């Protein structure tokens, strides 16, 4: 009887310990799925070429403008994505046009921006190939590039750039900031969920 009571008490204590730990460290546990797909590198050398990837134009443009104004970036390059139906009908702006206008609004000089308008990239893989080639042609002495995208897209973007990088250029990932409680925001929650699906797709196809 005593052994049964001891086992019961130990079981209760164990369950209590587990639930208490989960409660105390719930924020750390909730942060984990996002931290696994975020890639943020340390900045060490100013005056680099900066890349903005299409999608999430507002946050990415703001992040690049900050890096430019702090002189981490001296030139900014970005390439047009596939044109949607609204843009084709002339009733909306393309992703590249939105980035371009946003950088105008943020007072980033046009002479320090290179907008490759003729491309119609449909994936990060396409963007990486186009942009790295353009950097090699326009900035043959470039040893590093600063890559700006959304925080949830950053690890996959860096992986793709490194995969197609045949020029020996160092990729420095500096995405926009992750929201503190990302799981409380519907858009961020869905972005993290979708990013894991995209990781599976890319690992299977690239």
C-alpha cells in the first residue's frame, strides 16, 4: 500500500513539474518554431551591396532603408517578380514597383538603387540567380552582399543564395525584426506555418 502511495505521489509530482515547466517557459517554447527558421548574421563591414527580395515590400524596404542610412549598405539592388493580373490590367503596382516607391518614400536616393525591371521571377530561386549574376557584372569586386527579406523567410533565402552562388560572394542575412509574440498575430503565425511547407518543397525540388 505504501509503495502505491509513493508511486502516486511521484506521478503527481512529475506531472506537476512538467506543467509548471511548460508554464514558466511557455514563451521560450513558443518562440522556438520561429527561431529555427530565422537567420540573422552579424554586421561587420560597412559599404556593402544590399539585396531586397520581393514579397512583404513594406517591412523589407524599411529594413533596407535603415541599413542604408547607417551606411552598412551603399547600393541596393532588387529584381521584378512575376506580374499579377491586377498589375497586367494597369490597376495595381507590381512588387518591384511597390519596393521602388517605398524606397522613394524613405528617401533612399535613386542613384544608389538598381531596379531590374525586365525580370519576371516566380521564386526565390529565380531571384537569387538573377541578382547574384547582376551583382557580379555590376560590382565585380564585391566580396559580400547583405540580404534583406522577412525574418521568417531568412534561413531559406540564405540557403537558396548559397546554393546558387557560384561567385564566392559571402551572403549576410539581415532580415527585419521578428515580432515579440509572433504567434499572437495571424499573419505571422500563417507565415511561419507556410514557411515550413516551403522548406519541405525546396528540399525535395532543389
